[in-house]
C-alpha cells in the first residue's frame, strides 16, 4: 500500500532528525490502518494568547507547558469504534527554544488514555496519539485516566484524572465573535483553524510538575480528520524538519 510506504518514509526521516526513537517509530509503523475521527480539540498552555509555538516562535515563558485533549464524537480505527472516548497529552518544551527547533527533545511527553476504553480501543487510541500528538520527547509515557469535559456557560472545564485540569473561555474579537486563527505555520489537521480564548486556570501534577497558570492561552476547535490527511501532513512536516536539519550549502 502507498500509505505504508509513505509511513515508513516519514518514520525514517523522523528518526534521522531526532524526532522519534526506534520504539516510537515501531508504534507509528502500525498506523497503516485506515481511520477517521470527528470531535473536539481542547487545548491550553502557559503562553500568552495566542500561543507563539504554532508560529515557530519561542514560548512566552521560558518553557511551553501545555495540554491537548481530543474528545471523539464519532470515529473508528480500522474496525474498532471510538465513539465517545477521549485521549490527551501534557508536555513541556525545553527552555528558550521554539516548538519547531526542539521537537523530539522536549522535557517530557505524557499521554492519557480514556480509562473507559476496552483493550482494543486503548491500543487504537495509542496509535492515534502518535498522529494527534507526534512524539515530542525521547520517551513517551502512557497513563489511563478518567477524562471529562464540562461546559458551564462560556466556560469549558477539562479534567484528566487526578493529574491535571484546565478551564477556558473564548475572547471577543474586534468585530464580534471569537478570533479565529487559520493556517498557522505549524498547523496539523486538527489545528488548521481554531478559536482563540483564555484560560481561567491550568494545573498539572505529574512528571514532577506543579503547574498553576491563569489567564494564559486557550484554544478549541471542532474537526473531522482521517488517515489520508495526516499522511500528507506528516510527509510535509518530515520534509520541513529534514530541510531545517540539513547543513547550509556554501
């Protein structure tokens, strides 16, 4: 299959660029399975809004301490149904470096799988996490947790077990409605566009962390994505990373 050939090419480039370990690559290599997911992206981080990381700039703070959570409305991975499940990630970038230049060398990369998932669904969510949240550190750790979202008026409240929580609301644009960020330089298929907001709080108690942020970056988006979209994106991102790592001519 062409998809499998493309996946192997992407993996080889990721390893060469230091973006994925052989273990991570082995996991990603299994992703020749067709899949499709629609749902909601909820995201928050320590940066001032909008998060500069998506624009290849350095974080507002020394590090970008961030969380992304995918709430699946409808989806499947191969023949495994994923309706109503969730998967999330908490990460921290190296101090003083942009997301683009430091990818693959982040301080930690923890992924949280919906504990309601059965074994097949857990394995499927792990595979999807390799696409939604490309492995950003040398080691990726998985946990199983209760992942919930509560909507109270304009406030969205996301909780990941006893590990972390964030709440946020959209901000007003100059001409009404919330600002919409479209096609930032590092946009993946779930970040092609997103609505801009601000956190009320962002906390995290894992990986030796004790985050307590407020009035920082918050984003959300409704999306529908599939394996074909991500194969194209990952090939293009691998090309960009390889070009960035290549020694300058002359």
